[in-house]
């Protein structure tokens, strides 16, 4: 059987990634296929893999279904595992996966592809990288919110401790505070005793009282999220 797959040299591969920033191109299925194939053909080029994750994060914000259909999910996960401490790549990859999770059934697909374990590993390996922690926390939050299986496995795999550590390490990072609190709420809905055991509600209370978020005009989203979470505190 003939092979109709096009071979991309490295320069052409980079050009494929760059074209995704054009609005007219970002709606074309073939453009996504070109990016995915380019990334597959140059798996060891860290810069190209970063550009691929950036291109998919950018384009999937508006067209996640096209990115998923083109096969971006597996290639993004492969890049994350191949370059676990490339901070820019990891942050962009997490943003891309979060966009895919928001699709109907997207969370289930990301979970079945191994996305949960990948993001937990990335959070553990990049503890001091605020951007990675922020985007990883966001992906984890949306994944456990949209997929019950992911939520249950996350609880078994120490996600609770990882999220709490993230919140405490970056106390002034608003997205970490918001997504982390929302994830804790999701866990508390099924096992509030476990969240209490890990002092999760104490951490949420500290977030609620941080002056950076509490003083006017404050952060209404964090105020609302912490309030909802604390309602689930035992006793």
C-alpha cells in the first residue's frame, strides 16, 4: 500500500507551527494535521515540540474539536513525557489539554490517554515553576471536575497533597488559588473527611483571608470558590 504521508523537514515543520497563529488557518483541519505530523517526525527537537504545544494551546482555545480529531492529544502527552522539565513546553501543553477537557467527552478522552498521571508527574517535577504549577493545577481541576473516574483516581494518587502544596507554595497566585480550591471542593464532595485529614479546609481558609485577595476590590471568584468549599467542612 502506498504511503501518502508527507515528510516535513525541520524548517517546514517550524513554519507549520507558526501558521497556526493566523486566524484563517486555525480553522483548517489540514493545518492541524500538518502540525501533528511535523511534531511526530521530529520528536527529539525540544524547541519544535515547545512550538507545537504553543500552537495547539493557541488554536485549541477556539477549535478544540479540530485539534482532537487531528491527533494532537497523544502528541502533546508524548512531548510532556519526553521533556518533563521544559517549563515553557509543560505550561503550554497543560493549557492545550485543559482546552481539550472542556469539550463534550473531552475529559474522558484525556483521562483515558493517560493525562491524569502525566500532569501529576509534571507537577511533582516542577514544584518551583509557577507557570507550570498554575497551568497544571488548572488542567487537574478541570479534569477531576468533568470526569468522575479521573477524580477518584486522583484521590488515590496523592493529588490532594500535590494541590495543597501548590497552593501553599504560591499563595499570591490567583489562578492557583482558584483552580486549587475548586479541585479541593470536587474532592470534598465525595470525601470531605479525607480533605479534612490533610488540613485542606485550613488551607482554603487561609486563601480566603489572604489580604491580596480579600481587600477591595478583591477577587470575587476566589471569595465564591472558598465559600463553597468551606461549606463542605465536616461538623
